[in-house]
């Protein structure tokens, strides 16, 4: 078992390659577990928090890695800590890096004990773990003398498995949706030159992201919501993230244009043979053509042409998602709390002996894993 502190990164640090190589061997994979996501998030939101990487290794092989964030809370006379996944709240899926389930299952209980004892945290809250993930299977078996575990469903996540051909995909839609798509597309093409293009055809990435921010904000304010990009911090975070993802070939930022004017956009990630649709937006002036639905139709056709496995709408059951007759998966929350008297005993005795019995350590990373916070 090893705990790696989150410290400044020097110019020769190759931790990005090491982390993503470990992720490539993990049984759970999604873009929110990448070094690029974690690094970008921590740069903009990590101030005042501590991040530690908990890892387990047997026979020279890493079986389990968990990035944990500690946040402090003030209680009269003391300061207490709560632990959660790094970037908790801003990413749709979270979990562990697990390369060997059996070895990870042997390590998970003492690892949870260690996470709670580090910084003397009162609780560990692990949110948005997909129900069909290896991380959920591991946590379902967690049991300790010094802590209790509560499990609940926190989010629904609609997704569409891609069939082998376009006809099979559209046949699963309701007759009204099929008819409407034809009408909306026919009307749009009658009045405009309609194209579905990647951000490179709009301009520089900076210019394309600015248009995306504006279209998203425009559609949100029309509904009476402030929109996440009213915050300069969120704009900066996603600009850095888009740059990092573009370098890795993971960014799929698309625009639906009418006579070269962007009227709808989808900010998504192509990762591990899936499309993750993070945010979208459209110009309300063209709402009669349903440019948002037309953009998603084109994105789904793009995914099928590339033989991707699925399009994931991520968290939330908004109406524009349910129109596509999606399959539903749920996200789970595992809330792990220290028990009263047992907590004091454990704290006095130090780390559980089970940890030393495992005789686990990690040496696959001999230096820092991430860039420091602001």
C-alpha cells in the first residue's frame, strides 16, 4: 500500500504517461479518470483541498489506484476532514483504476481504513459510480469493523447502444420521432445549406469553444437557468480540458451550421470506443427546426460510421434525451462513515494491522502524479 502526495510537477515528470498507461489496463475506463481530466480539474478547483493517490501492488503489479480528495470542515475547537473522489461533483462517472479484480478485492477493505485514517477523515463519500462498473462490484463487498457503508442510487444515465446499421437504429425510435426528424431536416434543408462539422472547420479551438460557450449559455438562459459558463473558472477549466483532449484525439466538438452559421453544438468526448456527450447548446432563434435534435441525429450517424459501441448522454433524464428511446444505467453513491467508539480505538492503535499483513507497496511511480493546485 502506498500513499502519494499531490505535489508540484517538475519539467521531467512523465506521470501523465504512467497514469494513462495504468488506466489503459484498468477494468473501468472513462474520460473522467484520465490524467488530463484530473490535472485540469485540480488546476482550477483544487485550491484549499488535499489530494492523495492510494495505490496497492502485489508482486510488482499495481492492482488498484484511487485518487482521493480531502476537504476540511470547521467544528468549534477542531478541524475535521471529509474524503471523496478527486473532481467530485463535476464529472459524470467516477471510480477506481482496477487492473486485477481478485487482488483489488483483497486490498479494498484495508485501503478504505487507510483513507479514513489519513487526515482523520470522518467519512468517505464516493459518488457517481456506474452500477455496471468493477468499482461498484468492489464497493458492494466492502465491510469493516470501524466503519459502516450506505449505498444508494444518485443519478440516471441514459445511453444508446449502437446497432450494426443505420436502419436498425432508427427502427427503435418511436414513429413520431422518426417522422419529426424527417420533417425538421426537410424544412431546414429547404431554407438553409445545412452541414454538420467538427470544430476545425469553424476556426481555431479557442474560437470554436467560445462559440460553444455562447450557444450553451444562450439555450440555458432561455430556459431560465444561469448556465455553467457564466463562471469564468468553468470556462477556463473546459478550455484547458479541450486543449488536452484534442491532443489525445478524444475531443469531439461538433456544430450544426445553417449557411455556415453555427446554430447548434455538442461538446463530447470519444474515448474507449464510446461517445460521451457532456454538454450541448443551440440558438433559440432557429428552434422551429429543432437544431439540437438534428445535431444529435448527425452525431449518432457519426458514431455508427466509426463502429463505436454507444452514445452516452451522461447524467440526467432531460426530455431531449428520452426522445431517443435510450437504455438507462444508474450511478451509485457509497457513503462510508466511521463508527463511534471503534473510531477512537482504531485511531489510538494506528493503521490497521491488515495493511501491514498485505505487505503491499507501489513503486511504479517514483515521483509526482499530477500538477499542483493553484
